[in-house]
C-alpha cells in the first residue's frame, strides 16, 4: 500500500484527489474571490494564477476561527467538514481553482446529510457564480462618468 503524500490528505473529488492550501498568502488570495455563505460554513473560491495552475488539481483549505470555540470544538468542526467533503464527492470543483471552507459552530449541530447537501450546493453556486455567490471586486475602479461620487 502506497503512503499518502501530504498534499493529498483531503478527500477525493471525481476520482482526483484534492490538494491542500497551507500558506497564509493562499488563503488571503482566495478570500478575495467568489463566496457562498450557508448556515454551517462559508465556501470561498478563486481561480489559481496561471503560473500555479500547472498542478491541475483543485485545492481546499479549512479554517475555523477562535470565535467558534476552543481548540477541541474547532477541530471537531474541521473534521466534520472534511468528512462531509469526502462524502459529497463527486463535486463540481474546478481543477484550476482553490477553495476555502470557513467552518461555523452550526456545523456540529447540522445533520450530516444536510451538511453534505449544502457542500454540493455551495460548490455548484461558486462555480456558476449565481446570485447567491459574491463576484470578485473589479481590479481597477471605473473612471469618468461611471464612477460613484
């Protein structure tokens, strides 16, 4: 049996393993992308820069703030989201995108089947950037007549 590489310890999606986000700069870049907020978590998504897109594997990062609770509670939320992500496969995760799941305390009380369904819906929503997803801010503000006063 082959040992797992550290980047492949997240659950699989459509037959391909999901990579992991580890560095703070990666999390910050994804926070400026699309997002879908639900009761138990918020899913953020951003396309990976072209120089990093050579991996061709979707990467996922997990974060739970100290507001949620102590370390035991935060780790329970994180483990529950990882398990739901594995159960939700296959996901509509784009290979050249990075995703961040921001867990909330409600993830502990939510039924597992509902959590899995929410994950599928969130990935679908950020993928098509529907009315519930937040589109990224424009890189340069408009100039001239169209700018806001």
